[in-house]
């Protein structure tokens, strides 16, 4: 099953401790049905010194959220919306906002 939320989309978190926060999708993880959102779901991770983190210590980083906990924000109506698909004349399928029928792609 493919994800309807893609990289660079703006989403809002629906449930959990991060409820109501908005952010941009950094990475989509379709094999885990998750997305990585900028400055949302920050966790602290204890790291040993290595090539990437020469100092080591406690690192703060984003952690993936399940796709069911987020909803896409429409760029036109600025509301959380479900996503539909329509086929254009050329045969290309595009994502559309279910509320205002705006093309998302």
C-alpha cells in the first residue's frame, strides 16, 4: 500500500503528546507506514562517540510517527483534509483535497 503523504507535504498531528503541531514531512517511510516530521516528536538518544558524533552524549532527533496519527493540510483552505485522486486528460493521476477539490501535486 502506498502512502498518500509525501516528502515536503505540510501535515498536522491528530493524536498523542504532539497533538495540534504542524510540520513539514522530511521523509516518508512506506515500509513502516510512518513519516518523519520536522521539529515534531523529538526524542533524546544516548550516543557513543563515532565519526558522525565526535562528542557523543545525549542527541535530540526526530522520531517517526505512524501515518494514521497525521493528516495532510490543504494549501488552499489550510484545513486538515482527506486525500482523493482524480485522473487528468493526459491520463496522469493527481492528489486532490476532498474539501475544496484543490490539486495537491
